[in-house]
């Protein structure tokens, strides 16, 4: 006779605290099997690279170390999800599946539909719980802002670990994963709730005081931004935990801390705001929010692929663009302002389709979160029809946000000996100055892949003329209507 069990399926919720699926499963009379599945379809998905799965492996290692005292573990698999459930159901009699809703890519949504259908065939209940304050399937206009605060200020859900009855698997063989997933990489933030809490603690103790001053600087942001985004993306911390920790700190915050912490609180709100947009309009993974922009005249020439490759390699010949891309490649992190500039450069100056421009960034962002990534990409690419067109000037950003060249020199070593006056625009060096600086454009550093001034002028004409079209204006009303639930002020 098969043992009756519950299954808790970890996805982007790699923590043991403030975890409703765990709490609900433990409150059931049945033993609990906790699992994480490295699904082949996700390992093959072009959005993800080894850096993401390494972070997941580190997170699972952390969780399993915590679970030792309960004589329990999260069992790790690497197979199709339906096949895994069939395998487990043959050994045990699954009574219920518990998980968080995933605000993910279309392939995960389709997978969930398949899982739901299989569970229904087996008469197995699936208890799904909301991710943050995101409301699944909401079609009516609600005061979403009020709902967000209600969730964030609610009581954290603490599983009763005394009720855990762990399930053991006989003859279990751990999957053979790519060795790159377990390679130690000091340049990247380490995954897991322990690392997340250490980062949050350092933010409240020292780093956060400079939050407002450093948020737009590519170098200062490395230190003074919270650096919690990958821990939120992969669920090492819940948004509610970060919100409540910030509010608690604010109550007795030292002098000079309250203003930056209030600014940080407002950005915590953005996390769920954009994920709710994506949940409500998930086709934006493939289509622009404003349907009229399907007709926008992006480039289709044979040079596009080469331009994307140069962008991803940090070889565009635009120092700040290259420094940002190289930093992303090596660390998985860059601040919000620079992310917006990178998207603007590729979609506006280079006139490359936002979907093609977004993929290299998804692969590099350690904190890649589909529900935030695609709404942000579309907003910065100016294809919503409702947001301000932001055409970032990389040179202006460079001179303002990296005036002393600290960031550029760190990541573009071939430019480190150039004087400040030529660092941001090395192509403007007079020939004699270049000889004096022992620098040859085209050999030591690439020529810029585009003339920024003429490209910006063409982009303005292209963007504003298209935005004035009647079909764009008409579709913009639909966009506002779809997302009107986001907040009523």
C-alpha cells in the first residue's frame, strides 16, 4: 500500500520562512516531500545561463543545510515535471501539491496548465499561493495599491516545523548537472537566504545611508544600492520580509537615514507593480503592450546579429555602454539607470527590436525576473505608447554618472590611461594627443559602432512620428485600461 504524502514544489521561492505552501503542507496530516526540479525545458531556455542555475544550486545547498536539524531535505531532480509527478505518484499516493504561483515565461505557464490537467485526472488537489501581492487572473478594477499594502503589512507565514513529517526516497540518485552550476565564483553574489540576510543587514548597518546619492552611479550603486534583487528574484527573501525589515529599521533610523530608506521603500513597491502588469498582460514576452508597435520599423538587415554580438561582448566603442556590459558579464549586476540606458541605446540608437535587445540582458542579469524584465524593457524601448520616451545619451550619462571615469577604467582596461577629457569619447582625440597617450583607435579600442548624434536625431524623428499615429493613440487607451488597476490615487 502506497504511503499518502503531500508534495511541496519549490520554484522561485527558495526560502524556508514566510512560505505559505510549506506552512499549509505541514498543517496537513500527511508527510511532506519537498522538491526542486531542474526542468530540461528551463535549462535549455535561452533566457537562462549557468549563472542563474549556480545561484539556484547555492540556494538549495543553503536550504538543505538548514533542514539537517529536521532530518529533512529538498530532493533535487532533473526531468520533465509531469514525468516526475508520475514517478512520485507510482511510489506514493500524492494527496496534494503545494507551491507558489510563478509569474514566469510562457513555457512555465504552459507547463503549469499541463500539471493542472494531470493533477485533475488523478484527483490530486493543487494548492497555489500568491507571489508577493500579485493577483492572478484579476480582470476587475481594484484598488491594487491598497491591496499591496495589505499584503506587505500582513503577518508573515511561519511554517510550524514541529509538524514536519519528512518523506525519504529510497535508492535516490541525485541528477548529474552541469559542473558550471557548482563552480565557485567570487565575482557573483552567492545564492541562499543566509547570504540574503547578510546583504540586507549590511545595507541597514552601513551601505544604505548613501542609497539616494549612489543609486544612479554605476560605481557607487555597487556599494550603496541594496543588492537584494537576485534574492527577491529567486525568492531567498519575500518582498514582505524586505518591506517589513525596512519599516522596522525606519522606526529608529539614525540621523540621515530616513530619506534614503523611504526612497528604498518606494522602489520595493515597484517590484510587485511590474509583476502585476506582466501577470495581467503576459503576452508582452512576445508582443508590445501597445499593439500598434508591431508595425514599428526596426532594422532587419544582415548587420543586426553582429551588432548584438558586439553589444553583448562590450565592444560597441561607446565606453560607458561597454563598461556596463562587461560588468554585467562578469558580475551579473548593474544599476537601474544603466539598464535603462542599455535598452535605450539598442532599441533607439541602434533601432534593434526590443525582443532581440532584451535577450542578452536577460542572460546577464543574475536577478532576471520575467515579470519585471519585459515590462521594463518595453517601457524603456518606448513601445507602450503611455510612458515618456526616454532617449538616453550615453555620453551625457557617462560624464554625469561617471565623471571621474572610475567605472569605465575599471571595466575597460584599454582606456585606463586616457586622460579624463578623452575617456568618455576616445574618438575625439586629436592624432598627436593619441600618439602621446600611446593609443590607437581601431587597434586598442574599437571605433564606435554608430554615430550617436545622428543616430539620436533619427531615433527622435522615428519615435515621435510613430507615436503620433492614430492607431498608436487608440491602442494607448487600451493599455491604460488594462493597467488601470495598478493604483488609484
